């Protein structure tokens, strides 16, 4: 294959991926706005600026489109959560563990309070009777994998003597619970926007409780 042909093939493949992503982004916006039952493929196509048959060529039917839309939104949130956890290493917690954990807590709370997360929770809960398996799909991506990544970071901190010897998976679960429990209460199960000052208070209290339980000092 000539370099021109190869370049054309790559461009075509990239264009197809970009178009699929545009469809998924549009679908998420429409599903979040209308709900599954009221959303229509034509509106999604218009939002994505593609023809209706193009939507079907990428994602066979409305149910498949919904499933892939939810999975894509959950993947995006997972990436944000994992990036926040990764900063726990980049922040050099050996120097300021409380500061690094507080930064992590605030970032995780902001992700959880974001429009994408709020809409995803609403969609998942609203359609649980029709798509019960999506609860596990969303939790695996948005909670289980980030928690496993956090457990790895906490295990390293324990080995370094920065935390007391502990079960890192349980410690990670506890830290997440210290954040999400108060957040669910303050946000009234996601129906109220939590001011930044309240988020900082939740983060500070969570880190304080966590270090009282797991700190090495």
C-alpha cells in the first residue's frame, strides 16, 4: 500500500472513531435531557450533526446505543478518577501526606459532583428495571477500578511507613465511604448542588478521620 493510501486509510479510520464519539456524546446529552423512553434517535443524530442512518451504522439500535453511551460516560469518569489517584504519587506524599490526601479527596468529590456524574447516576438509576446489569457496569468503572488503584497507592504508603500496616483494599474502601457518604447526604442523593466550601469541608473531615484510623503517627 502506498503512503498516500495508507494515510487515507488511517484518516478514514480516525474519522469513523471521531464520528462514533460524536454520536456517543450527543446520545448522552439527549438521554440525560429526555430519559431513555423519550429520547429518539433522530434527535441524537441532529445533536451529533450526522444522518440518522449513520447512527444505526455505528450502533445498531436504540438499546445498543444507550448501553454504549452509558459505558462511554462511565469510562470518562473512570479516567478522571484514576488521574486523581495518580496524583497521589505525583504530589510526593512523603513530604505532606495530609496535603496529598486532601488534594485527592477534593478532586474525587469534584468528579462525583460534575454534570457527567450526576447525569450518569440519574440515567442508571432511572433505567435500573430495564437495564439492571448497567449498575454493575457503572460501578466497576467509576468506583471499583479507582478504588483498586487507590488501594495500590495506600499499600505503597504503608510499606514506606507513612500509614500503619493495614488491608489496603479496606482502607481505600473506607476513604471512599468517608467521601461519598456525606456527599450523598449533602447533595440529597444528587438533587442539590453542593457548594465548593462544603466540598472542602467534606474532604477535610474525611482525610482527618482517615488519618486518625490509618496514620502512622
